[in-house]
C-alpha cells in the first residue's frame, strides 16, 4: 500500500519512447530496507507522562516512528480497531514495564498479540521493577532494556535495538 501511495505521489509513469529501439526509462523502485521502522508503544495510561518524557520523544528524535495511542488514535474512533491497526502496522512492539502495566488488561492483550505476531520484535523497557511473569509466561525470556537505574546508556541501547535489521533479531 505504501508503494502505491508513493507511486501516485510521484506522478504518472513515463510516456513510452517514440522509437521502439529506445529503452524505456527505469522507474524508481522503493527499497523496503530504507523504510523507517514503526514502534508500537504499549503502556499503562497511568504511566503516560513518563512514557512521553522518556520513550516517545526518544523514539521520534532518533528517526523512528512511534505508534502511540495518545497521538495515533482520534478520540471519536473505535479504540480496539485502531489499536489492532497500530499493532499490525508496526515493526516493533515496545512494552513499558511497571506494576501498573502488569495489572492492565489492555497491555496484556497487546502483549499477547505481539508474542503471537512479532515474537522476535518485542522490546520490554523496565520503567520500574515488576513481576514479568504477571505479564506473560514468555516475557521473562525476552531481553529487556533497564531504565530503572537512570543509566543514560539505556537510551542508546534502546535506540540501537530498534534500529537493528530483521535478520539480527530472529
């Protein structure tokens, strides 16, 4: 769909050459490896301020797209349908781990979707210590990024992980 939209934006295809012996111009081809990854940000609404201050801006300021409910869903739309569209259109699933997220059924539903559909593209970010088992039985096995210590290296670690090509995470 994105390729078609880009084709339409570029304008019509070049006209046929007047002489059959002349080669046709080669149209520009979209390189899928050059697309900007989209990161679905799953979190408890109670953690919204921390997520906006520490995660969403970080993602966007480093050339990645953030699918974030506060800015990606219009208020009058059907929430569940828009979340599913966001999950499906994202390359990465970022889970903000906190005790509040551990009790959110929305977060658990989103994580279950990601474990089934993006098992190698899940990045847990520890905002606060929480029982990983309470999210999903597989979550403790997934490497996380620890923001609990305030270590600035965690920010770089997260960005580098989200910029990894698909082949390195499978």
